[in-house]
């Protein structure tokens, strides 16, 4: 079984993507057009198109009828596709749709199946790496209600379970210096968050780097982005964008995704070495979190010097 494709990683979102790719392959192997397949079953062409786009699910009964048209006689193959059809209709991360955007839910639903996750985050510690107390302080600071915070923290903790999956994705994360310098929740909360990062950086499947302020201007300034790559060649890369304009995901524009991956490699070259992450974090903590007040006026109206 390929890395990143364990039973544990078969989320409904990933099963839906695998199913749509498989059905398109079966139709093409049968040398049928979408119009011909639809006509054979007295379906609308749009139904075939939406199934192959993953926009709608398909029942096992309809699936077997479709496979009969495609003359798919391999019983093992049919059973595999029926399992995908059933699994793809299950609710998963959608239970959190009251507190997360659809783009976020799409990201969450695909993370566990990824082979590699590339992420650049300029503003705050990525959710999948956050301690619970940091997450609560951050969400409160962003103005979320107590009820929303509880729901969003639950989702974060559920996402973090993939860090203990076997197999699990390789994480390649670049954190802007601001993410590890801003004392979210106060000095104590932030120091414990940094300790968590140092612990995770010691794992062989996690690479953490810091992009220092001294790196100057660089591609994608101010924008957070994530790229998911999959071991299954039938699953296209997934790009997740998060900026002032909102959140979005893309799978249908390989050139756009490739441009973000190139920019990620540029940022990697500008960032600290992953092997130096602990020493970089210790230096930042000593400089910026040495006292509870990082910026304190020495006299009223007079700013204190910044290290």
C-alpha cells in the first residue's frame, strides 16, 4: 500500500475524488463518450458530468448499472468502487460547517490522505501544530464566541490526530518570524507553544523552518497557502489559499499550483535551516519573550526600544 493511502486516511472527500477518477477511467476504457453513457441508462448527460466531477454522489445501485454499461466484469474492482461510493456519501468534516468555511473543510478532508503537505504561514501558528491553550487564546482574540471556540478547538484536535497516523503525511512547514514572536495568550502560553514546536521539529517526518524578517521582500507576502500532494497519481494536488480576501481551494489549475510550489521552494531557500529550528526558536524566545511586556513605554508616550 502506498504511503499516505492507509484505511485510516480514506476520508469521504478522498474517496469521492478516487471514485470520480476511477469512473472516468472505466468510461474511457469502454471507449464511450459521456453522452453515450448517459443515453445507455436514459440519464441526462449532466448527471454523468456531475458524477465524474465529484459534484454529486452515486448510489451503489446506479454505480452497478453504470459499470454494466462500461462492461466492467472484474468483481474485485466493482466491490472496490461500491465501497468508495458508500464511503464518499458519509458526512465527515461537514459537521463543523457551522464554524468553518467550505474551503477549510475541503482542506481538512484531504489532509490525512496526503503524502506531503507544504505550508507557508506568515501570521500565526498553523492549526495542526497549535496547543489547545494557544488555539483558545488565538480564537478568542479573533473575536469568536465561547461556543464557536469550543467547536473550532474540537476540530483542531481532531485534525492533529493525523500526526500519530501510520502512515502519515510528510510536513514541510515554513513559519514567518511573526508567527513565533507574537505572544498569543501571554508569555507562558506562547512559551509552551514554542516548546510544542520544538518537540515536533525533532520528528523525522516534520520539517519546520522560520522565515526571518531579515529575508526582506519575498513571494506571496501576507498570504498563507497550503499544497497537498498525494501518493495516488489519480488525485490531483490541492491548493488552499488564505488571505485578506478569504479562503479558497483549487485542484483544477495545475499551472497555478505549480507556481505556488515554486514560490514555496524560494521561501525554503530564504528560511532558516530545518536543523537549526530549535536554536532559532530559543533565540527568538530569549529576545522577544524575555519579559511579559515586549513593548513597554519607558515614559508616558515614549516607546521602549525593540530588540
